[in-house]
C-alpha cells in the first residue's frame, strides 16, 4: 500500500513537472500586427493605391474632386490628398520613397 501511494505521488509530480517545464509560445494568435498599403505616384490621372490584399485601385476619382491651387507643387498636393483619403480608412503614415508613400494600420486580432 505504501509503495503504490509513493508511486502514484511520483507519477503525479512527474506529470506536473513535464507540464510546467515544457516550452510554451510567448504570444498566441497571429504573427501579423500591421497591414500596409502603398500609394504610388504616376501623375494625377494614374496614381494608384496598392492594398494589403494585392488589389490595385486608381485614385483618379479622389484626386479629381480637389482643385489644384496655383503655385503649388502638383505631386506634393495630390499625394497629400491621397494620404488623407487613405487615412480615413484607419491607415497611418509609415514611410516614403521618391515615388511612393507607405501607410499602415493595425490588424484586428
């Protein structure tokens, strides 16, 4: 009787030790926390938004709604309009190159 109780306690301690000391993931869920969209300048008529899912959208209709002021750089003005249009969807500025602006937004978990 004493031997079986001792073996049972040893088995329980061993199972607890295996469970307690095994490696566990640091964070559950998905690995992706942001998704990115790119605004590519190619003139007012051909500026495009590349969405995170790979779809490409021409921003001509958005850019044609706004009147370009005299004396203002066309590229800077219309890229600003495009950024504001994308920002209404929850995107924030992430970075830029000479021809592109990258926007990001948090991914819902």
